[in-house]
C-alpha cells in the first residue's frame, strides 16, 4: 500500500510540473482507477497514458510551429510521434509510472532556448521517445513501427 501511495504521489508531482490543471484532479482519479477490477483498471490506465503521450506530442507540435520547419519535420518525424499515443500499452500503475518518467523526462529535456537545439530535438524526440517506450515494452507492435 505504501508503494502504491508513493507511486501516486510521484505521478501527481510529475503531472503538476507540466499540466497544473490536470494534476488537481489527478489523485482522486488514479485512486479510483487502481481500485477497479483488472480489465477496467487497464483500460483507464491506458487512457491516462494516451493523455500523457499527447502532452509530449503537443510539445513537439509547438516546437515545429515555433521553429518554422513544420513541413520538413512533418514528413519525417510527425507520423511516428503521432502514432505513439495510440500504440501505448499500459497494464499497471508501475507501467504508468515508467511511461510518466520517460515522457516527463523528455518533455523537460527538450525544452530548449536556442533554435539550433530545438531543431535537433524536432528530429530526435520522436525516435528517442519510441525507442525508450519500446525498450520498456510499453508499445504495441514496437518492432513493426518504422523509424
């Protein structure tokens, strides 16, 4: 029970750092979800995971628009980034915690000040995100997803 509580608190703190409005409702939602039967719990955890992945996807889009390289990057990297949220496979609170650590970590790392560094992240972020999720077995059909 203490491990579950620590995991929920860690997730809540991570979410607060990127989405204050969602983090306010986060704890009661997660507490409800972890009390559900396995099938319902897995379905709801997957929906939360998709939301989390979409936060990083939105950040990626904001970088594209800000740096003005939308068309070039759109063809090369956007399909991979966009497809990740629909291919995420979360089975447990620990999976969600792992996903959160990867997603929020990359979100923080990819916030850069220079145009040159932002340009590099636009090409690197989708592949790196995919690679880390696949390594942790958090993607359905990871080996079939093109790089």
